[in-house]
C-alpha cells in the first residue's frame, strides 16, 4: 500500500477548512455534491489564466462562491462587468445541467502574496512551459522567486511528461529548503496543474512549506 496522501486533505479539520461548506441529507446531498463538482470544473476552465489561488463554495439561502486571486481586477473588470458576466454564465450553466438556480453571490478576495500560494505558482510554471521556455530555467527561476518570500520555509516542484521535447516521458523534481509532509502541524500548501504542449500534457505538482502552526490552548488546571 502506498503511503502518499494529499497534503490538503491530510490536514482537514486541523489546519485546513473544507472548500465546500454546507449540510444536506438524502437526495439534496446528491444534488448539491453533483452541482459543486460540475460548478468547480466549469469555473476552473472559465477562470483559467486569471491567477486563481482557491475556489470555495458555501450553500445556504444563497449560493456563495468565493474566488481567491492575486489579480482581482481581471475578474471584476470595469465597474464590475466581469463579475456580472461570470454570474450570468454560472446561472446558464446550472440551467443547462438541470440543476436548481439559487441566488448567487460572488465574492472576489485578493491574495497578497501569490508566491506563497501553490495553485498560483503551479499555474505560473505551466504558463512558462506553454510559452516554450526551457523547463529547467522555469523551475530554477520559480523556486528562487518563491524562496524570496519570508513566509516560505521550503518548496518542492515536480514536472512529469515529455520534457524538453524528448521522445520518452520522464519526471524531474527540484527542491529547496525543507518540506516535511508527515507532520500534521506543518503548513504545507499543495497544488496540481497541467501544461498543454504540442507533444502532450506536462503535469506540474507544487508543495510549499510555510512553517509549523501551533495553537495556543489555555487549559484551566
């Protein structure tokens, strides 16, 4: 049995909160789950290239979608035109899939330090590879950029696929600093991305370690 676990899922309820927050039972649960999966896939395609770091969905009386990005201006657009357009496209998509269309609230939050966000870093690498830049150069430059951030203690990047236009797929990994994956209190951000090239798809995996998190619990003796 492999001991590899998803760094985000491994820390749920300890350091991380769920990305989809709602409660339902029976048929309602199935409907909500199906809607969330389809909606996430649709939004990740729609918002590709807009440096989205995280996407969260909350359900209650209103369907609240929280988009965390390092470039909120691109999504919002002039006088909020972009966000209105996204809301309409979400409503159209839900109708097309035969899902209920509740009132939609779109919140766009800014990520202050994009170099410390694994999803944005993974997209930056994929973007560099799609521009046909040398993969080793992209790796080294990205790692230097990430490690320049004070919050980051370590970074690891893995590329898999037809690298450098080779006739056979291979895997390249570059690491700097420490990335302890076993310790649950270690704040490890993880993301996967795909770079679509003429020879095929190159997979990008990024781990960013931001130190250990200690919670102060005052116990009455």
